[in-house]
């Protein structure tokens, strides 16, 4: 039966690509209020397409923020129910002058589809929609039941979706969640992302005198806020890049031998990366590989620092204030609320006298992990391998998709991250694109996966 589904996808490829171009033409930028109507238009587009595909139910549902699209088709009560999550909102396009074609006029060049949202995440959401359509139009009794949850706020942190999911928990009940909003580790290499790091961020503000002071008259007698800030920042890590915040590592479980072997098997060329980045050497926490440092270990990074005169030449002042922004990438079982408290305590403990220091928390997101030997993960790997003819790599993503951890917490079912993008497809940047090789292979992989899930207990 999956052969019929795959043939349908091949026969309708050009029609589907034209549909995708229509979807991509909607500038559904959630971060910009002037595009609110476009966000709603994109939600309506998804709803209409689901209904045309054969869904029993599809509707645009209100939330405390942007609308949510929910759909379902339940034809086999004995089959597993899959909840497909994705997002129809996109990033702003600035700087628009760096695009080689119009951001919302999808263009195909060198078998790549160029447009904002092509890989993140409209293109990957669309793949799911067309595979579900192919199943529903060619199979009387589908191998799985489908539910979809497509939101319009992922690019601004999904602020209202957790509440929506909690309020509609019964409606969203499923046996597993599938998300395609990630990438293969390299071209042709199937990749299962079985975990994501969480996030905790703070801003440190240091205030000294009521205004800037002449460094000749006051230097040496009044604490300089920039010096104070540098002292605080220097206290965060030691010479081996270990984070010195008390309690920072306390709740992190040791990696299993199998997990370390799986991470060690991930193809990665550190020297090539060093050359690509044009840096003298790669650094990080002692005792861990680059792959481990950027996926299964937590971090503390200074994202921005400012204070004092920034213009050309020298202005001999003691600045009255200075500030820095810090984010931590977190791993299980680090709690972002607790980490912010630990960071705040550390700053207060290391703040020099003579200045006032305040800490303001901001972005927070919990880490997530599904054991990579879980049957639904292993089945996804087999589906990849059937199409790509390459052994699947298992990785934990270095970044964060906070809603994934929230879905895991609220619905308490495994989450499978089956991405089909590539790392160099310029998501969030000018000339975002999606390799059509993975558009084709990805849909074939999903078709196999739905039928292979019939045998998973």
C-alpha cells in the first residue's frame, strides 16, 4: 500500500510544489504586528488544505495569541494515533537586500527551493500534509490515525501554546508526536534528533555613579562599572571552561555507554569546521568531544556586553553603567527556573562593592530527551534507512525548541524529531532554501514510517 502512496506523491510532485509556493507566498511573520492578517491567512490556508486532503475535522482555533490549526482523521480505532506538530509562522526577512530573489516569491534554482519558510518550517510541515493526503486518498484503512497541531508563534517562542495544549489535552491525546523542524547532520545522512537543550537567560546590569565621571578626577577612587562587570563575568568559568556556578551540574545524569558510542559514531570533522570558521582552534569543556560539548553538555555564554564610550577615539570617562546578556543551554535534568536562581545567587556573591548590580531573567525553556532506543525512534531510523540507504545518526540538538519539552510534559508521549532540512539552508537568514532531494526523500520516508508503525507496540 505504501507503494501506491509513494506513486501518488511522484505523480503529483509538480502540483504539490505549486501548492507549496502558494503557501510560501503568505508573509506570515509572527514577530511583526503588521503581518497579523497574513498569519491568520496562513492558518486558514493550512485548514483548507487539510480538509481538501480528506481530514474529518480541521479548524482554526483561537488561543491567547496567534491562531492554532488543529485537524484529525480517525479511521482505525485499533491503530496508533500520531500527532504531527509544526508551525506556519516565519522569521522576518531583513536584510532584504541580501536576498537573490524575492523572499515570498518561491524560486527553484539548482534543485533548491528558495523562500522564507522553505525549510523552517512551512516546507517540512507541507511534506507531512501531502503524505497524509496521499495516505487518505489511496488507503481505505490508514495504518495510523492522524492529528495535526500547527501553530503560528514558534518563531517568537510559542508563548501561548502550552496553555492551549493544557486546555485541550484530551483533544490532543496521541501515542506519539512527530516533529519535522530540524535537519540532517549532513547531505544524505539520515538523522534522528532525540533530544534538545533547554534555555535560561539573564541580563546583568551594573550601576555606578549617577552619571559618567572624568577618569582623571575620579579614576582610582570610584568603582568603574565596566571593571565590576568584567570581574563578575570572569567568575563564571575556569580555565578548563567548567562553569563555576554552585549547583550548576548537580542534576545532570551521566551519559550511558551506548549513548556516548552513538554520539562518537556521528560523522564530524573538527578540523574542517575550524577552517570553515577561520578560528585558530576549537575550545570547550575539558574531557568532552565537540559533538558532546554542543549537544549533551550545558553551556554558559556571554551573548552581549556593553558599557562606556563606543565612538571613534577615546573619551576619558568612568561610565556610570554597564550590562551583559548571558544564556545557558541546558540538558536534562536542569530546570531553567532553578538555573536562573543559581545564576542570580552567583552574580550577587561575586558583585564587587561600590556598584549596584541587578539581574533580570528572560528566555527560559526546558530541555527534552526521548531515549534513542525507544521503539518509535528506532522505527523512524529504519524508515530513513529504507530511503536514504545510509545508517541513521542519533544526535541531541544543541539548540532549543521549548514547545517540544512542553508537549512532552503535557501529553506524556514520546516525541520523534524527524527533520529533513540541512544545516546550511540559511534558516533565519537571507536566501533560505530547501533541497528538493530531501523534499522527495523525506515524503517517501514518512510514507514508510506510517506503515511501519503498525507493528510497533
